[in-house]
C-alpha cells in the first residue's frame, strides 16, 4: 500500500491548522506539487522564493497574479554573508551545497548572492 499523495496530507493539515500565509523556498518553475497545491488552496499572503534565475523567470511566467502573492529571486541563508549558489545539470538540484555527482556549471560573477530580509 502506497502512502497518500502529498496533496492529501496538506489538505488534512490545512483543515486542522488553517494557514495564515505561506513561504515556499525553492519554488522552482512553479510547476511543482507544492506551488500547484498553493494555487488551488490559496493562502494570503504567499511568498515564493527561487534562487536560480532561469527557474525564477519561468516561475514569473507560470504564476498567475494573485493579491498578496509575491515571487522573489533570492537565496535564503541564516546569515548575511555572501554565499555561492551552485548550479547543476539538473536545474531543480541547484543548491548552496556543492554538487557531487552532477555536472556543475562554471561559476559566473552573478552566482554570488547575499541574503536579503523579507
């Protein structure tokens, strides 16, 4: 027997503890299951954050305009020091952690980011 889909768990959680808003770090292109669930059960406000610029551009195109929703191209870290975002050959696998086993793209000057407060 397989576990219920993620949407079922999220619907149950929302029934028990209604959302006051949502922050999704790693929103990708907007086609993933969490973004799609949020679109069908829209909290207000919602912040969708994606660090990879090319995925963020897709997110902006794919995300319908909703009052109180915001999409940001940022990196979320626990401190304000500059960090390096590692891009891999699998776009959804970009990370602050160095990729081992994926083909990493050469670092570009725009790969350096600083955390910004929301």
